[in-house]
């Protein structure tokens, strides 16, 4: 059952509504709740949590992109794809800033 839940999303078989609420909102809330219990002083735990979050973000992006075509509303499908592209641009800008001037975002 769990594998079908994942593969249906990755193959774009889910409706946009289900993909958004399950993968976009539900999984993000669960991930954030787990983060509330992470000890930020423990470097390994924080690194694993952030690496898992990065992988989860990529997974969510792919699922939302592929399921956008399944929307009843063409406007919502285009909106989701526009937000995905804007999010990728923002991540790219954030990575650029961190690597070119880390003092702006990281504690010294």
C-alpha cells in the first residue's frame, strides 16, 4: 500500500487536490512536527533532519509538478507549476547567497 501511495504520486496519477493536501500540506506538517523534537545542538541529528528535508522537498516538487495536469481547473494547474518554478528559483538564489556571502544568513 505504501509503495502505491508513493508511486501514484510520482507517476502523476493522483489528483492535484490529493497531491496538494497529502504531499504538499500533510507531509510538510508531519516533517515540521518531527523537527520540533530535533536537538539543534546535536550536529548529526540536525544534518540527518535537513538532508531528509531536502530529499522530501525534491519529492514533493516532483509530485506536485506531475499531478498539476490532473487538476479540474487549468488555472490551478498552471498556478502550481508557476509556484514550483518560483520555488526552484528561490532555492537557487538562497544557495547562491549562502555560498557567496555566508555571513548574511549563517551565524558567525
